[in-house]
């Protein structure tokens, strides 16, 4: 019985201490100040495990279709380059000001499955600046973005520029200039 009382008191003290810390304003939430290593580890591990868990049952279509990847390129070029950059293109000032820093997808896609990439693109990630495109885009459009992202590690800046020129010649069903996201 003493152990239960001690654990209960300890739990109450920890909860009260946490509430005092939260309400004190001591923790600096500025995007210009990196998180402490333990906070960074907790957030990154939680994100990775959450995405992996939610993406595990997603069925991946054939992503080798060039027209699918070209559709994805158009969406990526319009919606993703500002934060993630592209071959030969640095992220915009907005992308550079985000914390946590948006990953360079040319590198990051190697560590994620297509299902994980879809889940993130579709649902976004809280408190990172990564929006959810599922509410505004079809699954086919989102799979197109994934198909294109998988090509990023092998694309040169010249190839990206050529894809952009080719994309601008194609009629677009989803115009981002006239669509609020």
C-alpha cells in the first residue's frame, strides 16, 4: 500500500511540475533556436514511428509510369520546391526559415517507403510546416508526386530544368495559381 501511495504522490508531483514548466514560458519555442537534443529525439522518433505505423497498410501502385511522374513533377514544382528545393534550386526564404528544417527530398526519399511518402504528402506533419495535400488533391495526383520524388536522387539540375520546360507545354488540370491551398 505504501508503494501505491508513493507512486501516486510521485505522479502528482510530476504532473504539477510539468504544468508549472509549461505555464512558466521557460521553454523557447522560437524557430531560430534549435530544440534540445532530447526534445529533438522525442519528436523525430514519434514522427517516424507514427508515419511508419499509419503507412504500413497502404497499397502502392506502379510508380514507373512516366506520365504519372510528370504530373507529379508539376505539382512538386508548384507546391514543394519552396520548402524542399530541387536539383539546382535552393529552398525559398520561407523554406529556410522553417524549423524543423524541411528535408532535402533528394536525400530523404532513400529513407522512406513510397507509402510513407504518400502518407506524409496526404496528411502533413503537425508543427513542422508540412501541409496536408490530401484535402485538395486526388490520390492519383498524390501518387504522381511520390513517383516524381522517387526520381529526385538521380536528377541533375539540367534534367530538372528540362522537365520544367516540358511541363509548361502540357495542359494542366490542376492549376495552382488559381487554387487556394
